[in-house]
C-alpha cells in the first residue's frame, strides 16, 4: 500500500490532501504525536479532524506514539478504544511502552513496531504474553538529520529477518515537494534516498521487501501523482518523458498506452515487448543515431532487420549505433526507476 504523511502541526488542508491522495491510489495516512510543545494548540481536535477525513475516504490512519507523547491529546496508552474512536486504526510504538502493554493492545488495534529495534527475543516475548501477532507489523523510522538514515546493508539484513518472522514492513521515502520543518532535509528511511526523487526510491523499497511505503514529507507534487496512481491501482510504472518533435504520433500513442518489459530481461535496455509487432511498419531510415545515455528512448530503424520497430529504454550508457534512432529521453527525476523495471513489468510514458 501507499501512504502519505499529515502532521498535526499542519492540518489546515487535511481534508483536501486526504481526498487528493485517495483519488490517486493512496490508502494510508501516517501521523505523529512526537510534536513540540505549543500553547493554545488543541491537538485532540486536530487529530479528530484528521480521523474524520480518513474515515470519510475509508483510509487507514496510523499514529506514531510514545508513552509520554500521548499527553498531547490527554490520553494514556491503555485507552485504545478512545483512540480508535478518533479514526485511528493503528498505533506505531517507538519507546517507553512495555511488551505486556503492547501484547494487550494488539488485541484491540493494529500495532506497528520500530522495525530497527525488533529482535527475536522480543517477538518471542510478545508471543508468550499472548499478543495477536497477526496485528503486529514492522515500521521503519524516517530520519530528519542528514547522515542518520539507515545503511543499505543494515536495511536489507533487518528486512530479511523481519520477513523470516512473517511481518509486514513499512518504510519512508522523501517527498517531492515541500520538505518538513525544522531541517527541511527530507524524511527518508534510507540515507541514500535523502536527496533523490522518491520515484526510484519507492521502487527500490518495494524491491527490498517493503510492503507499505509512505511519503515522509507532508506535501506531494500534483504534477507527478500519475506515478503513484498507476503504481497503486494498476501495478504499472509510469515515467515522465519527452520525445523529439518529429516523432511519429503512433510511437507516442504506443508509449502513452503502455507496454511491458520483455520477460527475458536485458542487461542494457528495457525492451518493450509489443513494440516491434505494432510499430515495424514505422521503421525509418537512420536518423538521430547518436550516443545513448541512460534514459534514452530509441527505436530500431529499418537497417536492423527483424528488430525494426522495437522500442528500447536505455539502462546503461551506450555508444551510437547506426541501426538505432534516438527519439526521446526519460526525465531526470525518473532515471532511478529504470533498474527496477524487471522482466514482465508494465510500463507507460507520459509527456509534459
């Protein structure tokens, strides 16, 4: 599932944001009670408003808490029923709450544990205490401070362990619009994603056994919502691109309608499986037979014999080939997606 983040300091447009997210395939909302002390701020009212917006769109609402943080809404951890009445469907628990309380609470609502700190002894303890393990999942942190995000090695090792215990895994990618205060440095789980666009980062998390991924920052760029919508609703990877002005309209239409990478996944290209059959009649004389950087969109010209009409998207830099015409390029923000378009993956392009 895909999720957004809405923080209780910024709920003015909560209903509008939830509606837009829902319409574009997002099913879950993350929020947090780890918030600064502010006088005259009614966080209970804000959480109630957010919960109502989530319920209206039948979206899950997960609230990040600690024992001390619950005082912001005048509650204690044991009051799960009251929290659920606000529209909260699950609690992410970080620190200060014991295994016995977690086990008891798991019988009342979904529980998300800090993925990085889960070990076998703790899972065994929860089981011995009678926890409903079907209600317990693993949820990685985001890391506001540059340099503190998880390493790839730790992330993969931890996820392998979590999956061996049958746990669902959630994690964050940074947003593609306004970054969250106070550092405005993005909210990724993996440090390598901090200054990258979220599209390739999202696909990398999915490839690393993450079941549910969230935009950590509180805003999203509406001009890129098609990526999330296609991923969530159609399991299709939608890439923004641009074509040369003289590209045949049939080629453009084929790319808009979508195709899939061949099952026999190539090292150097994404090979659009149906392009040769449908577009061979459009194979032209050699034109724009230039060097092919990563993200180049090409069509094999008439000199390539039976390959004429095949469209490729380049995954590794290649020299010019007189049999291959370059017709366009994937936009820079989507280049990191290309390594994760595996054999059989549906892909479509959209042009701005």
